[in-house]
C-alpha cells in the first residue's frame, strides 16, 4: 500500500488581534493514519509577552465539536513559544490519529496588547 499525503490550509495567513482566536476549518481525519499541523506565527515590531496557544478539538460528525459541549474535551492544548519581534516562526505538531473523526485547530493570541499573524497548514497521511 502506498503512502499518500494531502495538504490543506485550515486557516490562511491573517492578523489575529490581541486576545482573539484564529479558528481553522475542520480537517477530515476519518480513515487517516496521521496528521501534521504546522502553525506559522509572525509577530510585529513589538513582540507579544504572552505565548499563544494551539488547541485541537474533535468532532465525530463534523457538526458537534467537543469544545461546544459542556465538559467537552480537547484533543490537545499546547503553549507555543513566544515569538520575538518581527520574527516568523514555524511550529510543527504531529498527531497520531487513533479515532475516526474530524479535528479543528484553534490558535489563541493570549497576549492582550499585541497582535500576531497566524497561518495553519495541515498534512494528513493515508496508507
């Protein structure tokens, strides 16, 4: 069986205001062997002082997301490094997909005064 990979951009590069979120579109990981989420963060002339976070939430049917349900769970929550001023940094996060569902990445700018630019790219793997 040949390995195939598909690349999508759940969130195209855009500015994310202080204390705001960049919510990516759903990534179909049904019948997939894995998924790599790559987050690109670019800071402005003044670097943020609080690290942004990446949350990945899941849904079995692409309509009800775990974060929307009381007591819902996140697949993962990761604190990203604080980017320096005027720096672009890439953060790859591999996920072993052991469930038949969809996942959605969300990057939150935890800084309350500085905006950042965010892009989210996903690569899924099938065999």
